[in-house]
């Protein structure tokens, strides 16, 4: 019984346990189901909200597009209305002009009719007057015409004789001009010797052993010589020759003479070099003054300031395009005297102005002034007469010509420099210098074209009118001039002309 009761108890316990376990599982399942339903409801609400927001945004975008289209349509409608109004106004104006043209045409037709009537009336009055004149004078129209022709013939003969006299006078004047032109051409063909100056001087030595003595221990002699003379001394493998390089021909001459004395003496050391160079400089200065004195005496010029005479002597050591400056000035002075005599002017003044016209190329200092203006200031400083000063300053058109002497100096300067054989320059170097001038100007922004003219004495720069204004053109001209001064080597001076123009081109077809 106890066993049966125990088994029954176990069965009952198992049944109760199963029941309780099933109930708990059902309860848990219901809880999970309710939680899932709640989550589903939340997700559903969120999705609905997202859908509503998307619908709202799509609706707003659609409204925005609709508003934009409406705005465009409104703008197009306004333009059409404005165009319609302008067309209506133009139509009204054309109508008014048509009416005005019709009115003018009617007026012209009326005036033409009136003019025809008046013409007929005048013709009738003219015939009546002619008949009355014939009756009064007793001459017919043909007879009166013949008499009038005779009187006109006599007057024409008188006028023709006067005209012939005028032609004769003009022919005499033309012949005088032609004779002067022939004289000038003859002067232009004058040929004189031409000294060709280079930037180097070759100093010849007896043997290459002298080169070592000139160089000195560790180069001290050659350094002292270069420091004393300001000339670069090139000692290379060239047999029995030393090259003296420098742009100042006076310094090169001092170096050449100093080297000659040092080599002849045999004592070459820094102290001796300085002593010899100082002595040679003094000799060169004396020779410069002597050359100036000899030049003014040869040309018959008197009363010139000693400083001007010294500057004239310095011209001997200056060249332009290979033409010796002193020789050029002497030639210009003689040409000026001949031309002034032909024109009935003072040949002495002309010779003086011609000799001094390039005096501004050999100053003791190097001011930033064109040589013509500098020469004029030097002449004024040393009490030359105003007409001579003006001729010096205006021979390159830097100042206005005020006397007849000025154009004579300008023309003779051109004759002396432009005559065949006067100046020498290697063609390749000349072309390279012109190309460098043009390329330098082309490197600036806004420059369209450049032209080097007047044998490189003038540079014309054409700039775009839409790229630069008037103030920029002035700045560009000054900048190009400054760049040429610092980066290029050239004889004389270069005039920079910047041109800014606007062109309008149309074609008639």
C-alpha cells in the first residue's frame, strides 16, 4: 500500500509539475506575444510617421518646383508683355513717321509745282529782258557774246603772263633748293678714316715668360694691376699676347701703357704697379688736354672754356657703333660750317655747335640724362651762347629748336653717322641686339607688338587698349627704359615709345 501510495503521489506530483510548467510557459508566451505586438505597434507608428514626413517633403518639393515654374512663366509672360509694348510703341512711331513722310512728300510736291511755275516765269522774264537789252544796246545776243569773248581773251592773256612770271620765280627758287640739295649730298659722300674701337685691347709681349711675372706670386701683381686700372686682364694660352678687357677705352689705354712701362722696366710688384699707373694716368690726362687744344686750333675755334676743351680731348677714347667720337664730332663741325655758309649763316658758330653736339657722351660722372640734354647743360654751365646750347640740346629732339643752327647740327650729325663706311658693327651682333630689345618689351603683359627702328635707337611698343590704360602705358615706358639700362649694353640712347590705340574694323559687303 505504501508503495502504491508512493507511486500515486509521484504521479500526482508529476501531473502537478507538468501542469504548473505548462501554465508558466503559456504565461511567458503570452508575455512575449504582447511584447511583440507592442513593438510591432511602435514600428508601425514609426513607419507611418516616416511615410508622412516623406509625403510632406515630396509635397513641399513639388510645390517648390511648381512655384519655380510659375515664376519662370511669370517672367516669360512679363517679357512678352514688355516686348509687345515695345512693338506697339515702335508700330506707333512708324505710323507717325509714315504720316510725317506723307506730309513732307505733299509739301515737296507742292514746292516742286511752285518751283516749276517760278522757273517758267523766270524764263519768260529773262527772254523779255534780253529782248529789251538788245533793243537798247542795238546789239544782238551773238554780237554781245563775241565782244564778251574778246574782253575775256585780253584778261586771260594778262593773267597768263602774270602766271608765267610766278612760275619762273618758283622755278628759280626750286633751282636754288636743288643746288643746296646737291651740296648736301656732296657733303654726305665725304669719306674720312674710321677708327674701329672694340671692348678689348691686345697687349703683345716678347715671350710667354713675361706672363708669369705679370701674374706674380699667387696672382698678387695682376690683382694689383686690375685694382689700379679698373680693367680685366686676361692671361690665357694665346701665344705672346695678353688681353685687356674693359668698356672704358681710357682705362684700357692706361692699362696698356702701364704694362708697356712695367715690362720694359722689368720691376713688377704691387708698389711699382701703383706708381706707374698713377704716372700714366697723369700722362693720359695731359694728352687728353693736348688733343682738345689741338682739335679746337685745327677747327679755328677760340675762347672755349678749358673744361670743354678737356672733354673734347676725351672724345678720342670714345666710340659709337665703331665710329670714333672725336672724328665724328670734327666731321660734323666741318659739315655744319659748310652748310651754314651755303645757307648764309655764321659758319663759325655752326662749327662750334657741331664740335660740341656730343659733348654729353663723355662726362666725368654718369648722370641719368640723355647725352643731348647733358651736353646742353654742360655748355650752359661753361658760358656757351644760347643758340649753341639749343643746337646741342635739340639735335635728338629732346628740346624744341629755337634757332636755324639747331636743324643744321641735327642734319649734319645724321650725315656723319649715316654715310657709307662711317660706322661699323657686326651684322649678327646688330640683329641680336635688335631682337633682344624687341623680346625684352614683349615679356611685359599687355604688349601686343614691338618694333626696333632707327638702327636700334628707338623701340616702339604697341599695347592692347583693353589691357592697359593711359597711366599703365606711362609706367610701362619707364619700366622698359629702366630694364634696358640695367640689362643691355648699347651705344648712345634708346627712345621707348608706347602706343595704345583702339581700332574698329567693319566690312561692307
